DNA sequence: GAGTGGTCTAGACCACTGT
DNA sequence: CAGTGGTCTAGACCACTCC
């Protein structure tokens, strides 16, 4: 015998009217007190039902404003052709490279509308990252954290961490200084500067609910997941040159990957 | 002034001991009544804190068993080299094709341990799918739903829907009958049968919280997201030959995409 | 049967929003 | 200031698990 929970009943009652577009985005639901009366239930029980709908991403709960049907956010597309695009630009003149980068490409915004932030730190590799790079533990890595946001918003589009082996890029000291960011032409041109030719990029994608830290850093509403993209760049000799970690808000990010097949 | 919520305080108190491995997977938390006494709070408030941790995927709540630290599930990797792999097999002898398929490849399980289910339905394309295929609305599509599960489990690994234009594959009537599934060699060999050579596959990946329907169909625990993979297969002449929709449990699925870059 | 978690009530108080 | 949502209490009852 399955137990029937009162808050599920209330949620099941509200869901169809939201999903079938009977209520449009922005429309308000009945007040919690009215819902409680209407269903003959207590206020906390109604509250449980509303929390459920909020966790499912169906409604936004506005303190003092009422519960409203959520408006879907337009997704930003992160296309894996970005790698080839950036590599092609690595050999173009400085002025061209400086004009626009991958973030502008992803979001469709102009460079002036973007606020860029970079932070570099040198760390000694512990077992895990050392294994990823195939270097001995204790090798010095350059860990770079990036944050880019739209100037009128507070939250960045993504949280990005990128790791490099320090000695591999030390041939150009400019690459070790965060003050030189944002680097015209991005990380592909940085690698090009020290003679590294990337050969392929591997992306591992997973998804999970957001952590409280991510809620704060990315300003995520309830009812969103985060997409984790763990990227590994190899050069043409199959050496790992970059290991990156990207955290993306699931409700407005779409990843696009194209797999080309060989001819028969 | 930010309001301090009692249930957040309790959750914040428990989180570190779970995440820093002070408690290992499988360890039990204190009973809800004990937690309430210890924090000087009511039982429902403690319950709210435990729900939060469960939604974050940190604990499993076992009715009558106690709240235990969740054991991470081992992820199944879905590698985009699967497409080339399957295409290469499309021209191998029947016996070889029948021996193993992509699901066996993804999961590492043998064919006998898998339970396969397929359902075919013919539908007239409405505006949306017709646009994806580039055919007039009303064109007859074959909509195929697949479910594969491990024989000792109840929930399938994923929910898969695939759509084809009926006339494109009607040259071989065997392709229209679900009784011929599971087809040795999979969908790539099916296309090969009617002379279609796939050229590339586009995958669009998004993530969101699970819906109640998905909870039931995939037996998802709280604190998991679903990964949606919207795939489009093109043939060598850039014609759309297959549109698929895959719903994957986020807590045990990892997608792997490799992007190869051109030589300078 | 003892101990666990899950849910519910009735009412209260506070915070936030908009008029 | 009126109306909204968010939280909390104290205690109760029930379902589930395991011994």
C-alpha cells in the first residue's frame, strides 16, 4: 500500500495548469492561505507542495510577490567548434585577435559589455593532477581561475579553472603573469606562443544538483542543475597540455558537440 | 540584514562531516529526534535540514533505516567514439554484429545480462519534428522508443526515442517492424541496409532536475539531475536521417566527446 | 516491539513587496 | 499598511526496518 502524501496531491493538482500553458509565464498562483483553505490542508503542507514545484523549476517563489510561473531562460550555446575557431585565430594579427574571443562568440555580446577576471596561482601537483598530466607529483603547475560576466549582471556565465605545467609555458614569461589577461586570442594563442600545437580536446560531461557554494557564485535559482565539463587538451604529440574544469548553469547552457564519421 | 534560517544552520553543521569524509559512505547520522534535541529545534526543522542534504545528494534517507551518507554510484561512460565504432561494424558479418552492441560497450555487461525493449509507432510529423528533418508537416515518421536494462535491475539505463522519416527506410520493410529488434548491429546497420551512409552526428546536451515521470521511469533517487542528449544524425549529403532524444540519469552517466583539431 | 524517518496540524511570527 | 511568502513550534500519528 502506497501512502498518499497531501503535499503531492496539491503539487499534482497545480502542475498540469502550469505545464500545459493554461497559466503563462509570469502568472501568479493562488496565495498560500487560499490554497490551504481550498485543499483543506495546513499552511506548511501547502508550502511543501510549492517547494516541490520550485525544485522542479516550474515556479519562482517571490517573497512578498507571490508564486509565479517561471519564465524559461534563453540558453547560451557552447559549441565544440570553438576550439578549431580559436586555433584558426591563433595565427591572425594581434588587432584581429583582440577584437573578439570565445566568450563573445558563445554569448553574442560585444567585448565592451563583458567584465573579465583572471587569477593565477602556482601550486605543486598532488597525485591527482600529476596523474592527469603524466608528470611526477610535486611538479609546479600554474592554476588559472577565470570568471567572465555580463557587465549589467552580477553572476558570471561560468566558473573556469585551467591548469598548465609551469615549465612547459615558462619559455614566455608573459604567460605566467595574470596581468596580461585577457590575452588576445585566448588560451590557444597562449599555447601557440610557446610553440605548442593542440591536437585534440577531450570533454567529459556530467551533471548534478548545485552545491550551496555554486548557488552563491553563479546566482543559481532553485530548480537548476549544474553541468560540469572536465576538459583535457592534448598536443599533436599526445601530450597533455591543459586540464580545465568548467562549471556551467544547467538552466541556460546548451553544449553542442559534432562527431564526424569516416567515409566508407 | 540576512535572515538566518535554523534548518540551514543544522545543514551547515552536518555538511562538513559528510564531505570531508569524517563519516564514510554508509555511516548513519544521528536520529532526527536526537538532532532536534542537540540543536534545540523542533523535529520538522531538523527534517527540513535533512531534506536539503538529500537534495544535494549527500545523504540517502531510509525510512526506518536512518539517514546514511550516500555511496557514489560508478558512472557509465557514453563515449562519442561509439558512433564510429558502430558504423565500422555495420559492414561486418551478422554473427559478429549480433554478438555485442553499443549498450554492452557502454556498460561493460554481456548481451545475456541485458533486457531489451523496443516499441515502434508511426506518426505524422507536426511542425517541430518536420522542421528538424526538413520535410513538410504531415510527413509520416517512424517513432521508436528503446529501453535497455540490466536484468537484475528494474530501471533502464536511459530513455531513448529515435525518429526516422518512414519513406526513407521503407525500402526494407523489416525496418518498420519492432519485432526485428534488437537489430544486430544497431541503428547504424539499419541505415546501412537501405544505403544510407552517415556523415556526422550532432549532440546537444542540457541538464535539469528530474521530473516526477523520470523519477518513476528511471528510478532516480533525490539529489540527481538528468542529462538530456538531443542528437541529430546527418548522412554524407547533409540530409537529416535520424533525430533522437536520450534521457540519462545524471548521477551515473558521464559523456565523453573528443574534438580533433586540424594540423597547421 | 523498539527505533527509525515521514508527514501533518493549528497557529504564530517575521520578512518582503507594492500601493 | 495590507497582502504575500518563509519559517518555526510542540506534539501527534503513521509507515517502515530490523531484531
